[in-house]
C-alpha cells in the first residue's frame, strides 16, 4: 500500500511540475501586474512632471486591472520594446498603442481591440497633402518600432521616402524643420502630438488603414485574454470608454460621434 501511495504521489508531482514548466503563467494567477504603457505620447500614454503616468491607454489599463481585481504598477515602454517586455519579461500586459497585426500575433497574444482608430497624416499648416496618394515622392517620418510608414509604401503602394527617427519628438522637430513632409501613424497619437505642440500642425484627415489597438499578453494565456476581453466589454457597456475618449480627445477634432464595442480578435 505504501509503495502504491508513493507511486501516486510521484506521478502527481510530475504532472504538477510539468504544468508549471510547460504552460505559461496566467495574469489571473498573479496578485499584482506589471503593465507596459507609453511614456512619450501626449493624451495617449505619457509621464507627467510629477512622474505619474496618464493618458487614454493608461486609464484603460487602470480600468482593466480594477476589473481583474489586481494591484498594478506601470512600466515605461517604447514602440520598439513592446514584444521584448512581454516575451522576456517583466511586463504582464502591454497597453501602448499596440496595433494588432499578423506578424505581432506570431509573438504575443492580443486581447481586444479596446479601440479602433485609423491611420492619418500630420502635416504643417501650409501643406497641401490631403490623402495617402499625396505622399508620393514625399518624405515621411517613421519611429523605430512602428510600421505605419512602411504600410503606406507596402500596402498602399505609394512611392514615398521613409525617414527613420528614434521617437515622435524627433519626428515633430523634423517636420517643423522641413526635414520631412509628414508624420503618419494612428490618428489618436497624431491628435495628441498636435494638441500638445500647439504650433499649428494639423491632421490631413486622410483616414486610411484601420488600426485595431489591443492589449498584449504572453502567448498561451487564453484565460487571461478572455478576462481582459470581458473587462473591455464592460468598459464600453458602462459608458467608461466614451468618457475616456472624450476626456482625452474631445478637443482634438477626432470624430467621436459613434463609439461602439469593437469586434474582438479572439484569444486562440
């Protein structure tokens, strides 16, 4: 009898160990979450003079963590670091203007999207660019880790010159200094940048390439992904999403007349 019990206990230990090694830890198993957010995007995700994070993505992160019943801390994450902090740690979630794409889905799992926006073009006040086709032969800024400018060239087949810069602050300086003719990315990012800059930079209102902004999780955390999706659904149904969008972008000129629950990607 003792021998049988020993064998059973050994098998149970093997199964438990196998689960710990083979399966990813879910965010649901943690008491506190590390959430990656942008520190550099006005109105979207930024760090104020007091060192505290704020912005639309940051408020969404707070809401989701609250719905999950988790304590949390924020980790500053730039566009080029989003996959790295999820795959290798230390982030448990990333809400950092993280547009869902097939290439990215090969590396991480996405909940959401929690916001649908469109790619747009930021230009100088005297510029004549009206749509994506007008970027032909023009110089467009691309921030490291973003694929927005490449999408203009590869998906829209527009023969523009992509000029790389480290961050959006450098892009704005290059735009105002006439080193580039335009900056292109999600309209919410551009609206926040223009609003903070205050020099007259404006959106072309070109609206192309739907941008589905999601919550990044580690691959395999399906229960965590589904829980985040439930939180996002609640955020839209209880009116929080609309309040946050108007709070951060109500004066930016973005069209906020229709705010509906986005269609989720699925967590498989």
